[in-house]
């Protein structure tokens, strides 16, 4: 039951990221390039994505960690399913948060340019 709820939540996050992306939005390359800038802005306190970044780092650590909630060695398909849910959630979160960050950067730059004139 809990696995089904996590799976549904992961797919909703991924669907939300894809469906809210507007046509002509940031490319995958722009999103990847934005990640280091986003991390720097979070660390310096300029951007409010700290909670999201922490959750994404936790998901990444879970994926690369040898410790697993459901070991693949004993329950092959079920063990892979929990990793698939985490990967899906992580992908959706990265897409969503990088899009939000890029929009924040553009708005911030517009405001700064507007004040300069």
C-alpha cells in the first residue's frame, strides 16, 4: 500500500513537471547548467530552494547507497520498483525546481535591470 502511494506521488511529480513546462521553456541543457547556479544561490541564501535541494540530495544518496529498503538480491522486481519510484520522483523534482529557479533568475535580472535605469 505504501509503495503504491509513493509510486503515485512520484508519477504525479513527474507529470506536474512535464505538464507545467511551457512550450519553449528551458531545455534539458539549460536546466543542467542551472543546477550549480541554483546550489550556489541556495547556499548563499539568495534562493529559497533549500528544502527541495535537501530532498533531492537525499534521494540521490539513497540511489547510490548500498543500503536499500527492499534489497534487489532477495526481491528482484520489488527491489527495483522502489528505486524506480525514487528515480521518477528525483527526475520530476529536478525538472520542476530547475524551471522554477530559471524563472526566478529571469525575474531577478529584470528587476535589477529595471532599477539600474
